[in-house]
C-alpha cells in the first residue's frame, strides 16, 4: 500500500467515526425528547385517571342517593295508600 492510500483509509475511518459520534448525539437528544414527552403524557394520564376516579365516586354516590330517594318515594306512596284506603264495612 502506498502512503497516500493509507491516508485515505484513515480519513474515511475518521469521517465514519465522526458520523457515528454525530448519530449517537442525535439518538441521545431524541431519547431525551421522547422521555420528556412520555413524562408529559404520563402526567396527563394520571390527571385523567384521577378525574375519572372522582367522577366514578360521584356517580356511585348519586346512584346511592337515587336508590334511597326511590325507596323513600315508595314508602311515601305506601303511606298515602294506607291513609286513604277505604275501609270495607
């Protein structure tokens, strides 16, 4: 091999190494951006889950209120029926 050709190979390897280094920097930057986006989305999901949990609790509470009001209405209806029931002689 001539000295000139040896210098070309070294230059190509050096250029290749620089490109690999640049690529790794880009991968690390992309990784950091993705991690930050993931954290934002995770926080959004946590907030959504908490809101859903609160809504579910309120929904269950209102179901219980609705059931109790229905029972009270039935009892009130029975009381009126008993009060105004005609007695048979």
